C-alpha cells in the first residue's frame, strides 16, 4: 500500500465464510489490519509479532495502525460483524498484537490476533486466527485470505478491569 524509508505498509483482510473480501459484503465476520513491515518487504509480509500502536506513532516496522474514525471514514485496523451486507457490530483495534507466521517464497501464512477495543469502561477482547494461503493483490495493496481456515473472532461479554495504554 505504500512505503517510505522506515517501513512498508500492508493491508490484510481476513473474513469468515460468507464474506466477500473484495467489497466487504455478505454475512459473517471481517478483520482489517494495516501493518507496517520492514521497508524492504514488497510482496511478502515478514513473520513477526506486530504491536498495535496509535495512528500518530511513527511508521516503524512490526507495528499495526490502530482503528480510528475521522469524520465519516474509518481507518486503520478494525473488526466488523456483517449481516446481509450491513455492519451490525464493529470494534477498532485499540491495543494488542498481531502475530504473523510466513513461509518465505510461498503464499502460506498464519495470523493470530488479540486486541482490546477502545471502550475503556466495558471494552472487549477480540481474538482469532487464520491459517492458509493469502494472495498479494497489487491493485488493492492488500494481502487477502484465499481459502485456508479462519477462526471467528470472539467478543466475550465479561467486563474487565480498566487498563492504561502504554
């Protein structure tokens, strides 16, 4: 999606069965991550543990841009629950990690994620995983899940103690 001398920006789209990744429609769950990788990474996202950081943070490798809303536009990393092409629930990735596993020179990836949303009073943990092939789509500047197995994100209803952002 872009690069500078400090990092390369990748978009990752993961969806459960029933979701069309190319336009974000259908019924199911969709994850969107914006990941900063090594500046030499072009078509393959390097393996590593990527930390979710504020969008104002420098674009350093092994970081994920938090979810944010600016006006009517959503940016960064988000969880969406879709029902008949409509978003019925959403949560920004506010604090947490995304762990990428990748076999070089292949399309084989694993993605494990766990993050808090931005509701400090009743925030939820969103977590899930993907294992399978992801295809680099140059036109969209994204890696998209193609086949493989997606475990649906979980949003436990239990409240948790307030946390302090690093």
